[in-house]
C-alpha cells in the first residue's frame, strides 16, 4: 500500500477516533450483543442482528484506521522548507477572480479534508493546480461550473 500523507493534526484525529472505537464503541457493541442474546431465539431477534451489523462496521473501521496510521507519512507543515512553493500542508491565500473574493485553504490529506474548516484534499482539482506554484502565480482550475482562475496571494507553512 502506498504511503498516506497526513498532517500532524490529522494523524492525531485518526488516533483519537481509533482509541474511541477500541475503548468505547467496541465494548458497547459487545455488551449490546450479549444483551440481545439473553432475549432468546437469535433467528428472529432484530436487536441481535442490528448489534452484529454495528459490530461489523466498528471492526471494519478499526482495521481501516490501523491500516491508514500504519501507512501514514506524517508531515508537520511548520517544519517544511519549500522556498515559498505550494506543497502538502501549506496554507494558501487565494484571490478568486470569478467572485473577486479572497479565500484561505490548507492542503491536507484525503481523510482530513473539510471545506468548513478550509482544508482541501491533496487530490482535489484546486490543490493539484496549486502544487508547485508560488505567490503571484495565477492558476486555472477546471470546476463543474467551468474554468475558474485564482491568484496566489500568499503561501504559509503553519
């Protein structure tokens, strides 16, 4: 499996979710299965079926998180020295020529992306267009609504 880029914050969030799954979610679903078993006939027991389905989801998510963390390449944006280039972990201020507005995004891993927090995935079209560019460069991004142009106002590693 290829390495999965994560920021330090993203890795901490995945570790916290894994810890919660193992220490809270897993024991709770085991207790729910035991409770459902105590009700008798398992062939017609909806509680048992639901608890087993939930257990399957939890075990799958635990395996997924462990795999991602095992293959993670954790990058601390504050330690990056990219001479002003847009790279993974960089926080980029952009001027959108279409709406004449300024936006700030951090380029993060796929699991960390959250537009509400202004974090865009490294595999998104805008991040792919930004990689390797510098302050003052103008980029074009192909979006569903058409081509959009942005000017890079600043690049920070925070």
